[in-house]
């Protein structure tokens, strides 16, 4: 099966993406690996795809989005990195591949994903739910059951599709929804790309909900999975081979949630220690911390979320300021008291 595997990120997550793609290259050397980057190369940074563990970079300008800068301005960094997944996965179904797999940049493979390809022999769409069984403790119910009620039942740090049939239909539908409605707005029933996929098992046929604990293991489900290392050195989750771990929220928040739910599982802390080391090794000093080319106006002033929401809601502003990153729009915001 010819497979295209991609991840979506900015330069601030390039170090994590390098760890992911290195693990993919190790386990699947024949897959075509694509970095979907919504960013621009930082001044003074050295970046050449030939030196990276992926085969290709696709930039936001290559997705066929009308007035891409105006569209991009309406999103914060998380919204836009999830929004571009839609148009790219739809675009990828028209390439010469049998399957397309998406993985978040903060995931990492520990064993091959070959069983996914076996699932795609009979299914066209594969999703992983956040949880595989009900929680018992009240805190876990609040953190891990209630959260997906507004954030989405399925974790879209992973999705796999066939490029034909229901997979292609899903890709086209998801692309249209994410181009217009990929917003972090729980009050309106929206949580970027994830919440939309609650519809998938109803809207599409040949959908497989993957309930193997070895996939998409993370802080929100590790309390339901006993993580061990067997006699051959394989990491396992509830006796199943650990296929990939989702190292979400690298930092204090991730540490807090991991301690809360991993508790005495020493292997979990060793995996996190190893991951931090790999990310540190993959970090380029020439890339400024928290860099994102689209976080500032042309005059260097920081774009506030309120600026993005105002522009998103005002069609007149979108028509008048085709380039909202311009100093002209920044000046207008100040003049109107939106600074």
C-alpha cells in the first residue's frame, strides 16, 4: 500500500516534528513523509528539507486557499495548524497514494503502524477515541469524560483514510468544514478540527473506531492503560504493543496531568524523560522560542486574539484590508480603540 503520512506544525514545533518523523522513518522507510507548515522560515535560520527526516514541505500558500493571508489572519496558531489539515488531506487524496495518515507533531512511534494498513483493507476511515472505557473516579470523569463532550469524542492527533470511496468523501467534507469553521469556540459547539468528527460514524460508511490501547496513549487515558516493558524490550499498553504515544503539553501542564493519571507507572516517566531528550537534541538554536511568522503585524506589533476575532466577524474589514497583517490594519485598529 502506498502511504502518505503528514503532520501539521510551525517552526516552534519543528523539534517535536523531527522526533516524530525520525520514528516514522525508522519504522516505515517506504512511506512518503510530508511536513505541512503554516509559517515562514525565521530570519537567519538554516532550513533545508534535504537535511530533515521528512521528504517534502507543503506551505500554506500551496493549498489553493483564496486570499490565504486574509484567511490565515482569522485563526490563532492552534486553529490554523488544525484548519490546514482539511485542505491538505483533500489534496492528498488526488495524489498517487492508497492511504493518507495524519499524526500530530507531538506524537512518536514505538512500533510499526502496519495494523492500520490492514484495517484500511476493509475500512476507509480509522479514528481513535480519547477513551476506551468509562472512568470511575470523579476527577477522572471531569477531566477525561466531560472534556471530550466539548472537545470531541475522537482525538484527531491521528486519522487514517483510504484515498478513494468514503475516505475521499470524508476528506472533501472535512476540508470544507475546516476552511470555514475550524475555531476554538466551545460556546458555539466548535473545538477546531476535532468536534466535527463526532459526525463521522453517522455521515460515512466503512468507519473503523480503533479500540486498541496501543494507539494514541496519552495523559487523558494512561490511567486506563498499564504501561510496561516486556522481556524483549517492547513497550506495551495493557499487553498490546505500544504503537504511538501522544506527548501532549510538553511542560508544566503535561507534567501535572501525567503525574495525576500515571501515578506509580515508572515506565511512563521514563518515556517522557527520553522524549524530552530527543526534543532537546532536535532543537535548532537559530529558531527563536515560540516563533511564528504570523503572530505579528508587518510593523512588529503583536496580533491579539481580539484582532483576529474582529476581522473574522467583519466582512467589511475583510474586503477593505485584503492583507490584514499590514501596518495599515494595525493603525486602523489603534484608531478605533482596538489596540
